[in-house]
C-alpha cells in the first residue's frame, strides 16, 4: 500500500475490517468518502482480488497500490507474481480455471449491490478467501435483491448525509429541467439503457442542454453527455467549453486549465465516472440518462469534493419522458423512488438534497398513488417472498411500509437494509419478522376492518364500480381529483388513506 494520510473514519473502517473473523461482510461508504483508498490500505496476508462491474472502473484502484498489480479484462491477463489483481466480473467469470480456489486472501467486490447476479455468484462460490468484502456507495432500495445469503453482516456505514454533515462532502442543491427527450422506445440491457438506442433518443437535445448551462449553471461546470458526438455538439454551443472523451490525450492539461479557471465547462462522455478528482466542479449537469444507481452516484460524485469558495454543488438533472423505466435523478442518491409520484408533481422535486424526501412523500401522497398501492405492495411481497398477512400496508417512496389506523395512528416498518433487516420495536430483525410482529400487534389491539384486506372481497371489488357514497366522499375529501371510473377497491383504498392517517386533500 502507498503512504497515504487516511481520514479518521477510513482508519476506523480498516480497523473494523481487520478485527473481523474470516467471513463475508458489507461496507457502505458514500461516493467521495474514499472507499477505494480504504480497501487499498487493508493489511493483507496474501493476494487480493478486486471485482468491478463496469470495465472503466477496473484500472482505477491500482494507482493506490505500490506492489505488483495485474488486470484480468478482455485481452489482459494478470501474472502469478501480481499481489493485487483487478478484474472485470464478466471476464473473471470465464477465467476461473487460471486461479486456485484459495489463491486470494481477500476478495473485494466493488459496487457490491450487484453481488446477487449470477456472474458474481459464480466467482464468489469458486474462491475461498479469508475475507470477502463488499463495498457499495449506493443506498439500498427496498426492492433490491437481498444479499443475506452472500454477506453475513454490515460492519461499517458512512452515508452521504453523514459525509455532508461532517464536512467531508459538499451539500447539494438539486434542480431538474425537461429537455424534451423520449426514452419509451429505448430498451434496457444489462440494467441500463441500450447505448445505441439511447444516443438516438437523445439526438437533437444539444441546444436544450447548452441553454440549461447558460441559464442554470454556476461556476466551473461538468456536463455528462450520452455519446462523443453529443458531447461535441454541446461544446460547440458553449463558448470556451472543452470536450473530454476516451480518446482525449491531453486530459491532465484540460483538468488543470479547468481547475485554474481557464476553461469554464468540460463536456465529457463516460470518462469522469471513474473517480477522477476535480474538486473545483461547482455544477454537474447530468445529460446522460441512466437507470444505474451506481453510475448516477459516480457522475454526481465528481462534484462532491470540497473546494475553497465553493458553497455547494449545483446538480441539474436533464429529464424527459422515460415511461416505466426508473430514471435516476437526485432523490436516487438517498434511495428514494419517484415512480409513484404523478407526472404532474415531478416538477416539485427541486431544492436542497435533504429537503427532497419530504417533498417526494407529499407529492406521492395523492389519490393517483393510493389506488396503485395494493398492486405495488402485492408485487413487492411476491418478489421479496414476504407474507404481509393481508395487512393494508402502504409502501412509501423511501421504502418504508406504513399501516394507517384510526385517529391517525400508524405502524411504520422502515426500509430494509441490504441483508433484509429492519430496525423495528428497538430491535434489528429480518423484514419478515417485523411484518409478523406488526400483524400480531394489530390482531391483538385493533378491529380487523381497520387494518386488513378481505382478499376475496378485494377480488370482487377490483372490477365492481365504486358506489355513489364512495364517490361523494372522495369528491368531498380530495379536492381537485376526479374519481370517475374508480372501482370499489380503488375507492376504498383512497378512503382508507384519507380517513385513516392520510392527507385530507389531494
């Protein structure tokens, strides 16, 4: 390892790791807090293997080591003398025979939230290291695949909020601007938009992106474009802007000129997602739509470094029509899902980052979201293999499960962590145990009609039209919402929310 002055929390993380018995553990550390330099300084008793999901990240960690290092990716092969091997997961999954099962003392899984994928499992099942360490910067979403069959505990956590509060990262002011693209016909491949189709869908947006820069950017600006061609088109429209792509040879000179204030804006295509340190960045414009939480946090992460005179990061999401796909925007940094927020309310998702959760909750707390909730909770329970016992839970944008009772009383089960656990009733327990405890509490203390669906009735009500009485109540309670065409099930869901703890109006 190189002689680097580690921060106190990085030292604490390393000490925590080194105190663990052999096993597999998760470490959650926000982008910008230095997870790579942290795992590079773990004391090894043998060789280390680093697994990365995206090829552009494979070489990045090696600059932190002063020993022999090798790469396993495409045409590159590590040698037996290499003490640290950094590998593309896709490549390593097909080259396991080159290595002995006990070859590595430590296996580090970068972007560990991908660990449940079959390629990862093949590798992790093959090797038998002393320590398997999963590092992730991405906050968990409740609908993510659980990793409790891979990792046995989460041993260290420092999230984005902690980093900002403790003065290690810049605060974030978030805005969104619609630049007119339409992604509804773009297919998803490997968990993100298909590159060629995405580039075609973004064709013609350079003018809008340049206008966004002129009217909304502040200070030194970094723009993420979807392609080399788009990057060049955007830069043509911004005086003094520089373009950086994978083919750019004088990248270091451009970064220096940018840091010195000689270049006002850099437009790049998939280059500065690698952890390049450019602290001066005051504005990040994300004009590269993505469904990948990790890619999005990497892009935003380029503007999180502190810099003299820099008050905060100005984050601008260039949005359009994305259809059902889960487009990552600022709330994604906190693990918040916007798919339940009506289109008409999305423009409200501006402001300081930690103001957004309440804004999202308010925007999603409306009849359009309430009537979908039965299907949302049912699908979530099926995918996660949970039994909700028929309790009428509402799944909130932050992943928590809320059962609203009479007199505005609520039972709240927080979002589960990466191992499927929640803090409930003062204890850390599996999500299913929390659902069981909630059901026992409800059956003991409340009347059944207050909290539970009659599933057979729900099947009938799913097709029957709402009664006149239901429609009248909804019109009176939900001002501005048209209840025409609702089924009995949808109407009862709205009324349950309004009368048992929900808001009094849309």
